[in-house]
C-alpha cells in the first residue's frame, strides 16, 4: 500500500488530552478536533473517517474492527502508559504505528501511592469521616508510622522501581516480585514468588501491566495469604484483582485498608455513575483513575506523545513505538525520504536497493530495524526520482505499507 503526505493531516484527540498536545500539533499545521470523553466502537468508527492521527487515553478501545474501518489512519498516540486498549497486532498489520508515554506520569503515580500508604497506615480516612460527623477521637489504636514496616511491590517496572527508591528513603523495608529478571535498587529484596512476597509485606501494592495473562491474577487465594491487618493498593489495571474478594477481606478485618485507583468498568465521562463493590467502606480510598492525573504529568505526556506523532508523520521516526521496529534517521538536505514497512523475511533490503540501482538512484542515507514479523526501512534518496521506483516498491510481495515523506 502506497501513501503520501496528506495536506492537511487530520488529528482526532479524545478523553481531554492536555491542551499542550493540541497546540503542538496545530503549530505544525495539523487540523485537530477534540472530544472530551471516550467513544464507543460505533462512535469511533464514524469519527475516524478521514482522520490520520488518533490520540486517546485509557478508556477508548481501538479494536480490530475500528482499525479496519479507518484506512487513512497512520498512527495512534496513547496519552498514558498502557496500550492494552489498542489492538497492537492489527495496528502493525495495517501499518499503523502506536506510541505511548511510558515514563511521563511515573512520579505522579508513585506520589499517589505514597500518600495513600501513609493515609491508610494512619487511618486518616476513618479519622476524617469521624470529624465530618462531629466525632472527636484522638485514639491512636491501629495508627502506625510507615517507618520500619515492609512494602511488597508487585511489578518492578518504571513505577515499581521509583516507588522502591522513595519507599526505602521513607524507612520502609522493600520487597518486590516480577516475572522478569529485574535489578534490585538500593536495599530492595527480590522475592522468588508472589506467595513469598505476601508472607513478608505489611503493604502490598500492584504495578503490573495490562497483558491478558494478568487478568484476575490477584484474588481470594492471594488476599487470604496476605498478613493480618496489612494494607493493599492497586494502581495498575482494574481487571487484575477480584473486587468482591477484596471487600470480603476488608469487611472481616483481615485487611486493615485498601486504596484502589483502577476498576474493571469505569464511567466514560465526568459525572457518570460509578459502581463498585468497594463503595461505602470506611477503610478504603477510592480514586477515579487519577494516578497520572496531575497537571505536571499530563503536560509532560501531552508534549511527549504529540512529538512522537509529529516525528512519525514528518520524519518516519518510530523511536519508542510499542508495535513497530524502533528507529530514527537524520535526514540529509535535498533528499526525499521513503518509509517502508515490510514483512520480516530475508532479502528485502537487497530487493529495495536493486530497485534504486536499476534506476541509477543513489542512496544517501538508510537504516533498517526489525521486530517480530515486521521490518521497517527508512531510505533517503535524491529529491528527484522516477515515479516507477515507488510503483515497484509498492508492488513487492513483502511490502505492508510504503510512505513518501518528502
């Protein structure tokens, strides 16, 4: 499939993406439409007609059906950490690059976790409720310092590791468990199993990704294994825990408290009713998926992802793409850039360069990267070249998508 630059490039941003992203795209001449909420599948399909770039957060589901109905779509920006709301495989098959913000809201999530750990350990939710009800209760029973207590971090990625460092600085003993080999920071101790972590942790906090295998992995058995009067946090994905089982263990006193920021089903828009088995419990902090919702984080995410989208359109850069090979090539003056996404089989580079050679066109710059089933090739050639080159490249059996950038 051969595509060329559209004039202008149309952008659709959903879910209240930060204005800095809108400003960045408009400054480059893109037409930007914004919608302040998530869209369901039918709404999204209708809105994507003629759209080249899509920006979403966590609630909009970009399914295979959506992608099949958006032939002009070139790239998707997830203005958040997770990308499990996007069918990444189908996007790659369609030549659609996907970018996210894996680092920009890390500090905000970690600070929320620390605040909730302190609030629950000091029983601030209950003290606050008493005060609002006119009850003065200075009793220290059940209130503790976090210093000297143990925290178990499940998932030792960007968020888990930063939480590890800050928690240790606050005097917590840090244990962590991750299915991948991870380097322990500071004095953190790696646990060989989740069960081992649950036996030693006074505080258990989840920071796992949204892969399907994590669905429901923390349920009745895991809550029962937690230490008596321990604290539980989930700031990762709503579907990874059994909320009914959590309520049971909070209600019977086995767990002292919990903080939950993510839920299996979340309202689409501000003001919609929130339904959860955890509502009404005095020892539970419920927040509306705001782990990364600080002005600083949203501004950083807006700048970061918008820049990735622009660089992909203008230069073909796929640095930090989550579904395509990652590469970047500085373009030389007076050259044209051709971006080729292709099936990852031997001989593609030789075939491409033989086409250039056959037309006596010199390669001024070139870089190739592969990832799984796909390869991605950027080639700079002289600005003036015969159209037949593009026809031949597009006609190769290995070509998935061919773009002419300049």
